[in-house]
C-alpha cells in the first residue's frame, strides 16, 4: 500500500525466492537459516496440540502460575471494537495460560515522538511493532529490543521456531544477531499501470505490452481526449516517483526503496552479491537520465498539467474521479480502478504489466516485524503470546480480523467476506507483522488474482538481503545530499526542465559538494564488513 512505500523506504535486501508448497513447514533456527528458501506462507500452523488439548502443555517450559498482562503496541488508529475483540482473545488466554492481552496503538502523527519514549520506559511495554522504516535499527542500537536466540524460540516460541520461513530471518539480523520476529509471508510488489481501457478502445489503440505502448496511449489521450473532456493522460501531482519505479523495473535496479543502500544502487544481476564496482549513484545513471528525458517528452506533449508540481489531488484520486486516464503502482491500483468503474459510467479499467520479462520485487519479510522490548518484565510470556498470535488459527483470526460473524464472514474456511460491523474492526487494519495466508477476501478482483499468479514465480528479493546502510555516521552529509535530491527530483521526474543532462549534472555537482564521497566511503566500509559475515 502506498503508506508503506512512503514510510518505508523501507525494505531491506534479500535472496532470490522460489515457491514452496503452502502446506510445507521447515525447522529453522535464527543461527542457521539455511534451509531451502520458501516464498509462500507455511499455511495453517495450528499449535501441535498434545493429548490433553491444553495450550499450557505446549509451553510447559514456562512458569505460568502468576498472572501477567502482555502489552502490545501497534501502529495506526485504534479500531472501534478493539476492546470487544481483545476480550474474546483473553477468554482463551486467561483460563489456559494465566495471561491477558492489552493492545495499544501509536497514531501515525505521534509515531516520531512517542515510539522511543514508550520503549525508554515511560510505559509498560512487552511487544512493539517495528521495521527498518520504523526505528528497528536505531532502537536496537539503543538496546531497546531483546535478542531473539534459538534457546528463546525453543522455550517461549516453539510454534514460530517450527513454522518461520528460514530466509525470513536474514533481514532481521544486526551484526549477526536477531532482535525481532518478521512476518511469515511475502507478496509481489511489482509495479504496473492501470488505464481507462474504454478510452483505449475509443481511440482504437492496442493493448499495452511495454513502455512504448504506454507512452503512445498517454500521448493519444493528451491529443484526443484532454481537449475534449479535460481528462489528463496522467493527472500526476508533486512528482513522478511512481512512474519512475515502473521504468526502473525493466533494468532490475535495486535502489533505496528495495535495498538499503542510500543514494547508491546496483543491478540484480541474477541474484549475485554486488561488488564495490557494481554500486552506482542512482541519480547520475543512464537509467535516470533516460527516464527524465522520456518525462520531458510526455510533458511537452501535454500528458499532465504544467501545474503538476503544485498539484493537491493525488493521481490515484484523480483516476478514481475521472480526471486522469492512468495510474501506476502495485496492489492499491485495483482499489482506485474499482472506484473509477463505480464513479464513471461506462468506464472500464485495464491493468498492464509493462515489464513482463523481469524479476518481480517482493515485499520483504522484515517490512513488518514484532520485537520484544528489553524493558519487558516477562519476555517469555510476551514471546508465548506472539507465538500464538502468529500460529494459532483461532487467536490469529481474532487478532487480525475480529469476531467471526460480526467483523468478517468465514466462507468455507477458505475465503472471507465483510461482516455487519466490519468497519469497526477491519481485517488486517493493523497486525501486519503476524500476517499469514489465511481466509483470502472473497471479492478480490479476478484481474488482480490473475496478475498475482503471473507474478509469483518471478518473485525475488535483493541479493543484499540483511544489509542496511546505517546513515548515522554520515547523517549530516546524508541530510545535505537528500536535500539536494528533494529539490531537483520533482522538476526532473515531471520533465519540466530545458536540458535534462545539464540539470542532472548540476544536481550531482551539488550532491558532491554536500559530502557524497564521504557517504560512499562509509557505505562501502559497512558493506564490506557485512560481506565478511556471510
């Protein structure tokens, strides 16, 4: 989803994925995550129930006589029916495990101020949502998160020890140690475009197959439709970063949105670990220069408004409202496509992959994780609750989707539909870190299903899975470099410059004056140190 991308810049380097059967399980320890990689979830990992069917028997190594409340912190807005759902969870936890759950939320607007304060001891906290985009590295460096060892998994999280996909641990490691438990499923984040297929057919244009066919569609809309109806080919605003991602995909570029390498990038190259010489400054590459020249061509042909840099309506909303004829991104485009077809009489949306012969970038397992706070007064009890939320089907569905029949409808134990009070506890409105494949929505657009099936065999994670450039040693230089990029990138990605090469040369010159060489030296130093641990 788009919020993830904005926050995330999120998502760390990874290994080439192959598909595994959904029902497969693999024994794994954090110290030895070498079992053959899997990219599909392990499926239903109900507790290995002993003869007496008691959850307590699963955690027989834990000391459970004393009651304890596990405090979890999630991100976002508090669901209206949270207390109702948590009460149902506690009806299971308390009688069997002498444990209760308390779920707290940190609002998005409070994230930067409250997150660290809570971990520093201002609140009772046992489990905290985290990610590379959500303070995982900075808080771990402060000692805020407990190390997750193999012994801890065996004792407090035996279900996770059994079910966790082996390669998922790689993105959690800091100096070879693990401080959070990642999600257990990845999904394709391949960028593609949605267009008004009714307009394409109106002007007798062929279906899209590549970048050139997309450009031809945009220019045809600008020439024939914009003067007639005011619909822009692409009603973009602020910048064109999303379309840039589609463009970069064709070259299999691993940049800071996929691999944490600062302003530098490298090509996938069949999944091989990059050498020092493979890293290049993204904004000084032929890939970016060519993209900006294509944007200049589209801008000059009226594909978007000349006021786009100051636009206040997103391209997504404009598409849904009939003001734009295309958008680019991944899964969220189906939502806006559905809205478009509902809002605009006679509209028909088509979804096209412009880069069908390249790898499909996948959301990394570490994009959402749960860490046990070092300040927890009972980390083993916290681990036990997290273990159950991830693996026990009944508890998982309550935590992720609410009460069956109220917040969601179970359809043949395979799909789900919205319940009468779905708006009070929406499925997976939070809890992304315990996500697994279970009860897929019954109303998924069949076109989305078809595209995802095509994407899955091509899913891949960056070769540098587990490496994250720590910008702290060069934070001043990085801030200055980023400031330069923020100044130039909107005009360049919207093609609103007279000379692309001259403008990029000027931009790179200012980046160099800001300490770019120092940044690169530190990046390569850290990368080589990481390589030495492989």
